[in-house]
């Protein structure tokens, strides 16, 4: 059973006629884009923005109308995946290399629907290495400072052994914390480091999380009353 696809297709039920939709990045989000594309071909009218070149290209393959960011007011709904989700629906994202664009789009969205499998739901964040996007200039110094927070920082590489670059031309450092005791505090601390563009902690941004289980059961976790 493909639980990623199961969760993605359930989340697409929230897409309604006339919406402005944010399209996430990664293998789980790709299933959602394909399902939205199927509905578009059946007559659904929406407009969309994508969080990566990869997702934009996939959306165009499915004839989903992509709108320039300058023409977007507010995004009605963004559907995206996550690498980890805690009980308060705080997230680690960025495994797909698009954390900055994902966070910009999420911040512009009325609702952020996260799709994931049961294995990504944890009591505390941190088992998945936290991605941090950094500028290339003096990145060695930035990595040194990241290490001072008690993690093992690893500069991300491609399968070919080259340094991975984001769509923004930056580097990604995967920070191995094992466990993050105070995600909100760490988020601010990391973003205060000169050279850090942003990090993969998404605090109080998810409106709901669609969790698919190997049994085929789907559960929708709702955020506290901090968001509409």
C-alpha cells in the first residue's frame, strides 16, 4: 500500500473550485499535484503557485495553471509534505531541498495541509536531520556556528558527490540533533546566525495534517486554535 499516495489524494479533497493553491515539493507532494492535475482535466478551475522548479514543471505537465507570484494575493490552501510532525503539528521540512520557498508559500496561505505517513509522526522533532539553508559565502563559518548548538552539521551533497544547491543557489546543511527539546527557541536561534537564510522548522504553520496508516486508515490531525 502506498500510504504517501493515500494521504495525498485525501488532502486534495480540500481543493475547491476557484481556489489559489500552493503546491509543495517532494515525493508525497508530487502525488497531490498529480491528483490535482486529474481533477483539472475533469473540469476543476484553480490557479496555483509552486514551491520549486521541480513541482512547477510537474504541475505544467498536468496542465495546472501556474500564476506569477506578483499576481498572487493570498493563497487559499497549500498542500505539502513533511519529514517529521510533532503533537503540536510543528514540522521539520526541507528533505526535498526547498524549505525556503516552502516556508514563504506557507506563510502566505490561509490553510496549510500537510500530508504524511504514520512513520513521520513523532513525540519530539529531531530524529530527522534538520535542514538549514545557508549562503555559499563563508559557509564554513556558518557550519561551525551551527555545530555550536550541539548538532553534527553535514553539508548536503548530490548523488554524484557535488555540493547540493537549492533553487535559490544556496547550500543546505543537514543538522543531526537526534532530539530537539525546544523547537520554537531553536528556530529563532538558528535564524539569528549570519549566513543562515532559514531553517526547516515550521512552527505554528500547519493547519492540519493528513496521516495515512499502513492499515489504510486515514487520520486528520487538527492544529490548536492558533489558526483558522
